[in-house]
C-alpha cells in the first residue's frame, strides 16, 4: 500500500524524474540515520559484509528509481509500470540461480496469468501508438525492473545474514541509492532543486517517509519470512492498489480492461500463494510439523 501511495505522491509533487529519484532517498536518509544509530546501540553495528550487501542493494535501487521515473516520460506511466514488474521473474530467478531456492509449480503455472493481468492494468492494449522514444523508454523500464528485482534479492539476503537489524541495512542502501541516482541524473535531465515549491517539498517528504522508509522496512521484515516467489507475487498488487488510489485522489478512473486486469492479478497471486485451494497443504504442513517435533508416533 505504501509503494502504491508513492506513485500518487510522485504525481502530486510534480517534480522532474531525476530530482524526485534523488530527493526521495536523500530525505529518507535524514530520518533513517537517527533510527539506525538507535538500532546500533541496541543490536550492535552492522558487519562489514552486511554494509557491503546494503551498498550493493542501494546501487540496484538507485538504478531502479532513476530508470523508472525517466521511462514514465518516454512510454507513459502505464507501460512503464508493466515493464518494471519484470521483478516478478527477476527475484525468484536470482534466488534459484544463486541460492538454489526451488520455484513452486503453482508460481510457474500462474506467472503468465500474472503478467497478462499486469499488462491489462498498465493499459498496454489501450495505449496510444508509441512515439519514437518507445525503444528508449522500454529499455529504461526493463532496466528498472532488473534493478527492482535485484534490490529485493540483495536486501533479503542481507537482512537474513544480519538478524535483528532492519534499519541499518536500509539506511546504507538508501544512501547508496541517493548517490547512484545523483550520478545518473545528468543523463536523465539533471537536478532542478530551485524550482520546487513548498507544497512539492511536502509531498516529497511524505514520499520519502511512506514510499522509502515505511514501505521498505515492512518489505525487509516480511521478505525474511517468505520465499522469493511469494514476495515477488505479492508485490504485484502494487499497481492494482495504485489504480484505486488514483481514482480516489486524482480522479483517474480505470478502464474496464484495467479492472479486469486487477481482478486477474489478485486471483493469480491468491492461487500462486495457496490462498485458494491451499487447505490441504496447510493440514499437511501442520502434520509434518508435529511429526518433526516428535509429537506423533505414527
């Protein structure tokens, strides 16, 4: 929900893509530093290896933000949202290749349905003919999706290796993302700080708190207890929720195809995660748990 709200806040702020990508991270760092110092005092400092993982994740996140916001101006918000959601493939694939984590058959079977639903939500078939910037925008959108999935994978790994430490990895990653986005900014329009109004600054602060701090702390916490397939699939609900928020706040009414796509995404996510037809699996899991603990003799 926080990630879905962040898209609305970006539009309300009305600041150019490069500046938004940098400031959402830079402002978040100001809030994260005291929180990270407090966690350091309670849990101890992050290891060098943990810092390295966080910095690498931040580079991926900075690339994601810079590429995605730039792609919006080339191919539109709908298609860029479709492209960035290649993370649903990137995250499980990285976990499979690097960590040898198994992909569930449910996920593989419902993946085409998820992608089809996302395409409908993004309005691919209702979009106007693409302009000459389509190739550039498409490549940027795909690059953003790769960065998104890579960030999720790297932070999930880092958080698991540093139990009890959530804020410090996010602080290092966010600082790294801000630097990365700033280095990319000259190639995507440059930074324009003087033109930002007080109201736009307010929206940017809300974007940093909700879309960067709260959202990613929740994702970091949740992803450590979920397999990568579940994490990637649940995050596909983001564009669906964004449709509802944009209708309520921005008066942007979804088309019939977008509503159909939203329904397909929710159904596919439910099926892939066993929320539909998963009763037997739940009973089997309970039986296995009792058997492993020795509470059942036969």
